[in-house]
C-alpha cells in the first residue's frame, strides 16, 4: 500500500513549506489555499481522522492549531481565522490523514459566509508567507505555546 501524501510530507519524501515542526506534529502551507496564509496541521503518525487518534493527541493537535491561528492572523494581517477539520467521506474529507485547516479570513472574502474558493499561488509567494508565519510562531510568548 502506498503512503498518503501527508505521510510523505511528514517523512520529508515530498516537499512542503513548513511553518511548524516538532516530534509529533507538522504544519505546512496549503499548496491550493482558500486564502493566502492557509496552513495544514497534521500528526506525523498516520491516523485516518481525529476519531482514530488518541484523545490526548487530539488535544495537543488543537493546542498547536490555536498557536498557529494566532501566528497566521498576525503574520497575514487577517481579520479572523477558521479552524476546519473533516472526519470521513460524508464530512467532505478528501485526504484520509487527520489534519486541521488553519484558514485566515478577511472581511468579505466569500459570499454567504462560506469558505473562499481555492486558488493557485506562486511557489515564491507561498515561501514568503510561510516565512512570515514561521517567524510569528517563534516569536509568540512561551506562555502561549
């Protein structure tokens, strides 16, 4: 059985613009962002979804998501942030490796309050935004981490 794309990224077999990395979790820029600054947070260990993860790991996943939300909002100058997670095909999960979307939001960025449409973004811009977010994560006070 072949590895999923997120496992390949976690194992450094595929490239990604990484903004957070520890022994258990990895966050990287979404190549097809709904908005500039869209980040994906994954556990490095493969879990099909959060309902298959140990509860304490789900808690840590969301603790890191909160750190990333603060960093993304500051780095990108967003008006708000959505955290999104889908578990299972019926919930619109497309990549079957647990992950959380950290999506910066801007006033008026999508009609009817839905998520904005995905966009293509140049690699250089993705790297530039990733560096801004990475710096914000590093600069957050330790008490917030």
